[in-house]
């Protein structure tokens, strides 16, 4: 989360200053830019797409319980 904030604010402030204020290393920030996305983050992104698709397919009527049931019926695991 801190690295995303630094990425967004680096046009207004130097990366070094942002890293110092947030208590992270500049090398850690630059390494995060080239690090591949974790399997958990990939799974979360896929799940978010499926949730959105279920919501759209319901005409934006389904809430959390029905979307959960819809995903469960389709075999999608939430963890």
C-alpha cells in the first residue's frame, strides 16, 4: 500500500523523501516495481472480476449473499 502511494505521489515529491517519511527503503520501492504480482493478488483480481460479472449479470440486483451463492454454485472458491 505504501509503495502504491509513493508511485502516485512521486510527481509531486521525490521518491527518496516519500520513502523516508513512510519508513521504507528506496531499494524496496524500486524492487516492488519489477516484482511479479503474487499468486494471492492474482487470485483476488480474478475473484473481483467474477464478482463484478455476477453483479452485472443480475442486472445489478444481487447483493453479497446472492453473489456468494452464485459464485459457489459455479465452483468458484473465495479463498
